[in-house]
């Protein structure tokens, strides 16, 4: 019986990894690589865990001290040559997954949250949203507990753009009104 799906052997697993790694803009851990490559139900996590060290040994991938993988020049060259060997639907799903990953990571790099315990026992939460050219907004709040400070930080990470838009709309709405409340 003919196996279903794109993954038939270890070479297919490695081709998927090369495809994802060649398009990823950021280093990835093995779980992220699996998530990006799992676009064919025949991919096994154990096959991927076996392929990664082999690809490091063959110098198609490099791994840093934090266990994050990046593609090497050799890997990039082989990915370009072998790109069309991946079934079109699987290829497209991997590319879509990598695009979404890159977008999430780019966004994450623009949002900064720092929590610092103050002398009075409260916590200062500094939150910042940047863009390619600089800072859009910096917001500092006090929180009575570390738990609340972390909650502020998580909420800002999840909604930074909305926080910025709300502040801008409030500021613009205020400046467009006359002191007596009329427009």
C-alpha cells in the first residue's frame, strides 16, 4: 500500500526543515520548527528530533547555546535547489506558517515590558511599543503586587496596538474640543 502524505523518509523531513528554516527570519527551537513543518499529518515529532542533530552535523543548520536553530549558507543553497521537490500544498502551508511566525516575532520585538520592584514594595511596570524608526509610546504604571504587574505586562503585550490607538484617540478627541466642551 502506498503511504499517504508527503513524508515518506528522512530526506522529506529534512527538506521540510530546510524550507521552514530558509524562510524564517529568527532562530527557532525544535518545537517551533515542528509547528512550522507539521503541515502534513505523516510528519513525526520523533523524526524531526532525529533529523535536527543530523542537519547540524552536516552543517545545514547551526544551533546556539540556547538550543535555537538557524540555517547555514550550505543549508540555504540546498534549500533553494530542493525547494520544488516538496508537494505544492505542503509547501504552501509551510510558507504560510512561516510567514505567520515571522510576523508574530517581528511584533514581539517591538513590544517591551520591564517590571521592577520599588523601594516602597510596589512594582513599576514600564511598557513600550516601538516601530522601525523609534518609539511610539511608553507607558509606566504602578502595581501593588508582582502578580498584578505581570498581568499589566501580559495585557500590554496582547493589546499594545489597541492601547496606543486608544491613547491617540483620547488625545486627539480632547484637543479637538473647545474648553467649554463644544466642537
